[in-house]
């Protein structure tokens, strides 16, 4: 039976990995790739395909369908959820009729909260944990640009058979995939990385390289890493003494000019994931009685900017 694989949100993450899936599986009688998108972005993809640029390399891919008319789209076997966190509730409502007990739902999103919300809203479905590390964005309608990072998808689910099946779908499309039953620690590691650098970088729109080379910004970044690690500890997720140096080294592996999606949204005056990256740490710290003074200060400054 044909596997119906849908990608909800064709931004940097959904566009890049959805593009990889479309490049490999479109036209395959055993698979159907569906992009869930709307507006000029969807129109451009429908008319000309999705262009993905990576350095000087460029490909154009054509999914089997591009739609936001989901009432008659049927049940999906695999659903990649790649929307911004502030859009998740609306996104869930839009695909409620397309998810059943057989659907593997994989959030490739920022933050800790999306997994819990998907579990609550789709109790009958197979909700995976998922995360990825890289920098990509919509360059223009119908165009995604990859700017670097660690190009790997991490997925976790308790059923080995289903986990292996979904990992195989990604791997056959040339996607570097790490799979294990429990990846909660990896999801927290990604959140700690992204939360701290997005929050510090958004203060003055500093790139990764600028944050790391400015002593006062690197000091603030390190303080915030220590604070968010204390939040993870309160959630019974623990990291060793070499964790922060390892994260700083990983950040240095990104292009000097790399910026997070939250920084881009701030710079363009768009809605941001401030509550996902920064506010979550402040709220959780207050609730758990864990002091996070640097996060409190940065959150207050960014709320004024937002």
C-alpha cells in the first residue's frame, strides 16, 4: 500500500527535509509526498517546484501535491510537523481529520512543549519525539536556502518496528537519521543550544560568530546555558561538566553569519518564538523555584523589542 507522507509547514525545516523526501519519492508508486502550505509560497511551489539552495548547489523538487485543502485529503501515514510553535494549535486543528491511530506524527520544531501538546491533542496517534540542527530559511516564495549546521534528523519512539520503518523512509531519501527509543535528552540538548543562542543573538541581531567573539556576549551566553541546564535538571534531564564547552564548539561550527529563525523574525518585524525559546525558561524557572536571572533580564529586554 502507498505510504502517504505529509509535511506541515514548508519553511526552513519542512522545506529542506520535505524537499529531500520529494526529490526521492515523488513519482514513486509506493509513496506520495504532500506539502501542506498556503499563500504565495504554495503557489510558487505548485507552479515551479520548490528550489533548495545549499552553497552553490541548487535543486528543484516537485511534491506529488501542494495543498491547504485538507478536509478531503484523507489519512496520512506519516506527518512531519514543521510549523512555528505559535502556529501549532491552529495547525493541529487543520489536520485533525487526517490523523488516526496509524499515523506517525513527528514534530521537527523548536522547544520542549510541542511534543506534549501533540500527545494531548492526538492521543490515538503515534507521537514521536524529534529534532534537528541546522540553519535554513525561506529566501523567496518557492525557495529555501540552507545555511549550514549539523544536517541530521533525530527521532524517537517506543515501538522499534515503527521507529525502524520511519527511519528507513528518511534514510532512503538521503537524510542522515539518528533513531532511538528515547531521545528526550537529545531534544533537551537541542533546546538548550537554540534557546541560549537565539535569546542572546536577538538582543542586537548578532550572528553566531559575533556572539562568540564578543567577550560580554559570550559571557552572557555561557550564563544562560548554565541557567537553562538547571531547568533541564529540574525536569530530571542531566548533563555532564563538558556539556557547555561542547555546545560552544558546536556553535563555532556554524557559518560566522548564521542567525536563528527568531533573530530573522525580529529583524523583519514578524511574530517571533520568544515565548518558546526564552519565555519557557523564565516561566519554568519561576514555577520550579530555579533562579534564571540572565534569562529574566534578556526576556524583559526582548519583550520590549517585540
